[in-house]
C-alpha cells in the first residue's frame, strides 16, 4: 500500500513470470499476484493484467490436456516443473475469479464520459486511465470464460441474483456495481464465442422464472430474469445502455422465447428508458440497437408489432417534444421504419405500407420545399449564387441534410415494389429540384448521389430511366469547367480547350468524382444499353474533365510529388473504370456515337498509355484489356447494322488490330511484368489478352466478309509478327489466331447480322485456350531469357 509498491511487486514477479505458469500457481507467489491484481489503485493493478492473461493462457492449455487424460487430479507441467492441482478449483472457484470480477467494476468516484461534466485535466486523465484498465479487465473476464465457462457462468449468475435481490433500479445499489454485473453477462458471450455452445446456453428450460431464479439456472433463464426485471429503469444512463446492448447481443434468446419477451423489450426501447431518454449518448445508441434488433428478429416475429412501431417512430422523428433528435438519430429511425416496411411486405397490406411510407416522407418533402423557398430568397438577396460554393453554403447544407433523411427512408428496401413507386418518384423529383437549386454545392451533390443510388434499387426502370438525362446532365454539367469572372487562371495548362477557371476547384472536383464514378458504374451495370440515351450527351464532357483534373494536378504540384502521383493514378483509374464499364455493358455504342467518336482517339491513347506503363498494376491493365475487348465488339455491332452499317467506325478496328493488340502483348513481354508462376493476377492478365486477341481476329474476319474487303483479317497477325521478337513461338501464336478466324461461312449459312455473340463471330473456348497456351509460352520464354542463369 505504500508508495513505490508497484515497482517492487513488478520486480518480485519478474523471475516467476519467466518460469512456467503452473509452478507460479503452486508457489507462495500466488497470493502476491492476487494482491497485486486486486489492488485498489488502478496504476498498480493494471501492471498485473499481462501476467494474469498469460497465466490463464497456460491454464487453458493445461485444462485441455487434463480433459484428454482423465477426470479429477492430473499431473501437468513442463520439463523440470511438476504440479498437481484440481483444474477448476484455482481458476474460478478460488480467489482469482473473485479478483477479476472485482476489477471489472468502476471505482466509486468514477463518473463516466457523459456524466462527469467539465472537471480538471488531471481528473479527466485519471478517468481515461481507469477506463483503459476496466476494458483490459473485461478481456481478462472473457479469458476466464474461455478457460472454464461453466463455473464462470455460475459466478455471473450469483452476481446477477444478488443484484436483482437488492433491486437493480433501487437507490441501494450503486450504479458501478449494477454496471459491472451487467458487464459479466454482456461479455460472457464474447468470451465463449459464437457457435453451438452459446446457442445451447441460450435455451431457456425454466419458463416463467422470477428474479431470484437467476442463480443456478441456465444462461437463458438468467437472461429472461434480467429482461423481466426493472434493470432498465436504473437512473444512471450507463446501466440502461448496457441493458439494451445485452438485449441486442443475445437476440437469439428473444427469438426462441416468442412474443412476450419481444413485447417487453420493444416497450423498453421505445419508452423513456430508450429512444426518449434524456441522455443523448443512450438515445443515439438506442436508435442503432433497435434497428439491429429488428433486423435480427425478422418479419415473422416483428409483423405483430410493425404498425405500432412505425407509428411511434414517425411521431418520435417529427413530433418529439421536450428534446430534439440529432440528425443522425433521426436518420437511424427512418432507416428502421423503411426496414420494417420491407421486412413486413409479405404480411402487411399494400395500402397500409404505402400509407406508412407516405406519412414518413411527407414531412421531409414539406421541409425540402420550405428550404428551397428559402434558397430562392437567398439567391435574390445575394445575387449570382452559382459562382461559388461559399455563397451557397447555408442553403446547400440544409438541403443536403434533408436529402440524407430522404435516402434513409428508402434504405431498408432492396427491390422495387409497385405500390411504393409513387412515393419514391416524389423523392427523386424533390431531390432533383434541390440539386438544381445548388448544382455545385459539394455536400449537396454527394447526398444527392446517395439518393440516386437508393432509387436504383427501389424504382422500376420505367420510373427511373426518364429522369436520368436531367440528373446526369446536372451532375456532369457542373463538374465540367466553367468560367468564373472572380478568379482567372489564364496560364493554367489544360488539355481541355478553353478551360479557364472552374466552378469547382480541383480538389472538390476530384472528391466529387469519387462519388460520381461509382454511381455511373452502378447505372451502367443495372441498365446496360437502356442507359445510352442518358449517357451519350455527358460521356465526352465527363472524360475530358477527368483528364483535365489530372493535367491540373501535374501543373500545380509537379509530377515528382508522391501526393500528385497518387492523385493522378486515382483519376486515371476513374477514367478507365468509366470506359471499361461502358464498353463491357453493351454501351460501346456510346463511345462510338457521332457525338463521342471524335474523342475516341483520346480514349484509346489514354488506355494504351496505361497498358504500356510499367508502373500500372496488373489489375489496371486487365481493366484496359477489358475496355478494348468490349470496344472491339461494339465496333463490330456498329459496322454490321442491318441497313446502314457505319463505315466510319472501321478505322477503330484497324487501330485496335495494328496498335492496341501489339501494345497489349508488349506489356506482357516488358521486364516489369512478373513471371506467371509468381503472380496470379498476371496469369489472369495473360488470359484476358489471349481472349482479346482471339476475339479481335474473329471479329476482324467477320467484318471483312460482311463488308467485302478481302485481306482485312491479315492485319492483326501481320502487326503481331512485326512487333514480336523473332521466335517460333510468335509464329505459333499467329497461327493459332488464324485457326480461330472464320475464313469460310459458318455451316448455318454465313456470318450473322446480330451481336458479336452470334455463332461463327466469336472464337470457341478451344481456340481461346490455344491462343492462351501459345501466348503464355511466349511470355515465359521471353522472361526466362532475361534471367542471369539462362544468359
């Protein structure tokens, strides 16, 4: 107890700590360890926790060995140390477990982060140290549970029974003790771990047990007694919060015991002990835990409670009196309501679902309309608000916060439901109007994209596709460069002609792309060729803006800075993702349309640069090859239109054959490419290039027959032979491509006029495997020649 006792204790235990743990347990040093671990001062007891963890690790190994040998007393130990003891006795029934349980409890003077007020800095530091120590003590309790779960459960049951008898919500039980008792229950499942053993303990064979039955019963009976108790009414917020955490963690117990316990729990969540609790920490956590609990219980158990719960959530979100819910808490509640509607869609009438959703969304739409009116008044007062995000900050942030709530109201849904379509259409229309009011506000744009992401899941294509041209035009149009008379950058280099200054600066536009590109990728994957009318007008401006941002980053920061290089690589990946998704999802027609065809040379040059760059990772190169492959199919489709084949796209096919295909093979032969045996992604890249070459040869021959231009199919093989090193394997590769080209009309009567997947236009799998085999042998041979041993 004297000052300096901790260093002396640490020195005294240093030698035994290095010795086998079993010898320490049988030695007179054990009382010193228990006194050290159970010391009232946190700075003393915390230094004993690592040794106690090691002792329990050793005990777990010895108990496993003892179980394998026999029952009762066992001879265990390590070379030179032999110890006899009864395994369960010293671990849990002895003083060690009592000390661990005592260390889980906070000290009497501890107030907690939400109840301590301001305080001096040293007091806050002391509370932080104690919090760290108690967390470590909980890990030690979990270790005890793993070592001997049955006796640990009995200890937790005794502690809970004593607390329930004393009255968990009464003034006679300090909150520190009540919280520590619940900690034993909460972390018991963490110590045991998920699995059949915990599921078996959650079974409750004692129906209707009262509070005093917790001691000596199953874990399920203990939970039932806890749920039926008045624990949740404890005046301290930490006890009530931990009670809600226990209910959510052991949700399987609720599912096994039917509607009675679920009804009790929902009342506690939705009352003044949960969602309307005066403590903001507990209130916020209760919103999340209730959503998690509802998801776990599922529609079968939640259906009887859904109507009342939906009504209560709506009233709490929009009619809460006495306190104001935080925006994040309100978003959690709206997501909960949306999830309830989705879960109960099969057992709730369609009219009732639509009425509940309308009642949730109507207040938000009214708030959005009011905010839009305020934004218009702000515009008239400020004048020209579109010239910078600073002018639009206040109205834009308010509009963005409402869009967050609107997106939350649809998060629980995962598929379009016909009876909910009108409400979701209103959400999209209102969100689009908000974006039109502040099209360049970064936060508003980000939240609007989240709304569109949600609408892809919940709206039918017939409802969403007509709105996408306006949506994409607004998003891309205000990302593109726009002159600003207040800031001229006439000397800034840019590959976009007449770029000048920008509505968004480079950093904001780059961050905006992080949300815009995934949205466009999702739309292309979801709608494929149906997206072409909306995507065609914005494709070239968007790709040009991405390249312009890369040029600006280099001009402003220099190409040598690591941060600039990382920014340029990110923008390059965005660019190639857009091209790859467009060409790979039946949207190559957009890249080849009359409006975008003049920009295609830039697309091909950028793709070729990334493919030939030795610093590009194989995953990025696979993206390039996939884009070229889809583009070749698109060229074939455009050139074989039944009535008016577009001859202007044929030079693109020639460029793919004479330039891009040799570049793709050269990237595999470059010294920076890893050998196939050392890089799985590299092996996949070889397969991708092989399929690209085989398809390109077949499509080239098919187009030659369709357009009656003999000899066109020889360009690919000739270009490869000219670019490859003089090696018999290169000739074998060219021959495998010739074998896959449909030189004669197919047995069905000639080339089809349909898509490139028609019979006779794409190579068979056998041809692709042959090309991949010869290409792999060539790549391996070239890399082997570079090795010092072969030289």
